[in-house]
């Protein structure tokens, strides 16, 4: 048996997976985000520990024999969060999360201090990354910065609880802006730019390698026969890629979750910082990946749902089973700013082209198309980096909508693979990584895609029309930015 644990923004989830890769059981516990100021996003690190204890206590109560047989564990988690620990390994302040936008000025400062930052990290300095957050703390909370002895990512704070050691994996560490991504090692130059050294960092392992074993007292608490190996694990998207089988170079997936992701596995480090492409280490050895990231994908539809007081599925159903033409209304999904390709924390959403006759159906279609156009932006800048996406798996909550997938396939002019019903997200990928760490199997043999249930083909009649509308849509952001 293998156990995968995912610490997300809204919940901590655990899945038990058997040797045939069947999910035997799962449990989750909700988390809360606090926003003490506009643009801020924080969580209490010990809330993750309490949530983890809750889900494993639940699995121990309901599936004790299966949990007792666990040989390997893996961790997946929300990336970029800054957990600052003092000398006693206790958090000095709430964790600053991935979607916190307070450190925009510090991004410029970091790149001034380290002119090679883009070359080394493969990424633009963005407020979501960990390193600029530490510069913000140094400026605004100097007493906290002075007492900081270790900086961990969210899943690695859970690891500290589980194994009693400071460890991270390559994929999650690549999202800090302190990693030399090509060399898969900490960069002294990037650390120095934020007033830190290697002593402040956890040691690094590959995602499929062991980071240690579960503390014996926890193994006894959950009735495990022996303390299982705890794998390095991965950042949420890299772990999800392991779960969906996107590990071989060229394999891709598009996620319509709270945020949106276009993920492609690479055989080499392939940055495109001008297009705000993320170039990170993968969670398996000698492999990298590129990501285009949009901050509000399904979150845009949930926003519209809350605004109109109608559930998102009902809004989609009202549009119909198919669209016959692109909506004349355009939507920019920049409700939380944007990463790829704009790197603009100050960007904001907009409806453009509204008329008296436009109701909720027009707005819903515009939101789905706006998110699809934003994914097309990601594909465009990935192509600029030399990566062509031939097809992609579709995952995330938004992928449950056949209509939204048809729109997306038609905008991208690419087929989308929908896999057989199942949970192939970060927790499942983490369980696979736990198995790899315990057994030493080949990642490229184990981490294969699940069966394809159906393929969503582009609508041939809509493809050229969406290409025209996408070209018009692209002109909106520069105009609105100029008007700010």
C-alpha cells in the first residue's frame, strides 16, 4: 500500500493506493485562507498539521489494515508559500501563500541585486514566488527576518512534522526562485540577493527518492507495521503530472482548476522568461517541465456564479450543449492579476462588448472562452520557447464540463484526452512517488497515463472563427493596461 498526501490551498487530502494503483480510500480536511489586507493571502502552517492528523486519524479508523500496510508515502503541495521557522522550528508568522501579491516591488529589487536571476532560475521574479516574499519580510518585518533560521515550502513543513528533518524536492524548490534549475541545486547568488544562505534552506532530493522515514511514534499512532519511506514528492502540478502520466518529454496536460495550467514535460531545461513561462524541475530525475499559469480559471466561473446567485453547473447548462459561434462579449480572466504571459499582479478582469440583450448565458460563454483564450496565450509562449503541444490531457474541476472542453479544444485547435473516471491529481501522484521511493521502480515505467475515456476534438467550424476572436481578444489587455 502507498499513501499520497496533498496540502492544497483549500484542503489537505490523503489517498491510499494499492499495488494495482487502485484508490482504496481517501479523506480530506478543509483549510481556511486569511486576507488581512487587499492582495494578501496567508495560512497558519500548524493548520496543515492539524488537518493532516485529522485525515490520517480518519483513515486509521476506517481502513486500519490498509493504512498499516503502507510502505511508501509521498507529499504534494501548493507551491511558493513561505514558511519561516525560528531556531525551535516553530513558525514565526503565518505562511505567505502562492497567490499573495504584496511583493511586486521586491521582485524588481531581487532582479537588480542578481542580474543573472532569470538565467539561473529560468523564471521572471513574480510576487507569487517565495524569494520576493522574504525581501518583503526583511523590509516590513525585520525582527521576523532576523529570527528566521529555516524557510520551508508548505508540503515540506508537513514533512518536518512527519520525519523530523528539513527536506525539499527539486520541483517544489524550483518555484522558490532560489534554485539553479539547470543544475538542480541551490544558487548562492540568488540566496545572497535575499540575504540568505544555504543554511536557511532544506536539503534537496529528487521527488522519487527517499527523504527519510516516518517518525516511529507516528507510525505507532496510525498502526503501521513499520515506518514507511517518505518520498521527496513534488509541487502540486509536477505531482499531478506524475499522477496523470505526463512525465515523458512532450507529454502535456491542461488543468482547469481554481487556477489554470498548461504543463509540458521536457528532456532539458527550456526557459522563456520573456513570455513569463515557468521552467521548473520535474518531480522525476533528469527531467524538467514548462508551465503557462493563469491565476483565475474555474475561479472565474465561480466568481460569476456567486455574482449571479446560480451554481456554476446551472450556468453552463443554460448555454446549451454546444456553441454555434464565439460570443461577441469578451472576458479577461485577470481577477487576481496574471502570470503567463503578462506577469502583472495589478491586472484585473473585464467584460468588453456588453449590449442590452446580453444575459447570463452570454456572460457564461464569455467567461469560458476568456479562460480558453488565456490558455491559448500560454500555448503561444510555450511555442516561442520551442515547445509544440500536439495534444493534452484535461484535468481539474472545469474539465467535467463537456461544453467547456469543446470550447477549449476549438480555441487551441488540439484534441484533449479525458481519462477514465478517477482521481489522478496531486495526492495520487504523490502516492506514485511514495511507491517509487519504496520500490526503486523506473518512474517512466510506472507513471503512465490512465486509460482514455474519450477524446474531445476541436469543432472544425469554430476553429477559424476562434482564431479570429483570439487575435481580437489579445488586443484588449494592452489597451486596458494603458488605461489604468
